[in-house]
C-alpha cells in the first residue's frame, strides 16, 4: 500500500468511527485495530490533512 492509499484507508476508518456510537477504544477493539497502529495512522493522516 503506498502512502496515498494508506491515507485513504485511515480516512475511511476515522469516518467509520465518527459515524458509529462507539468510543475510539471500543471501535478499535471491535475492529481488531491495534491502538498503536491507529495512533500512527492518525498521526500520518493529521500531518497531511490538518484541521
């Protein structure tokens, strides 16, 4: 997966979590997303797309 694909991947995950009623922690647990990986994905996304 190249950098642009990773950004789109994480953007989709963030949108799914936002539209769910779950906390970030519960969403990650339910979707077997490692918190460290999700934090790294978030950091990469936010650096590219602030605000």
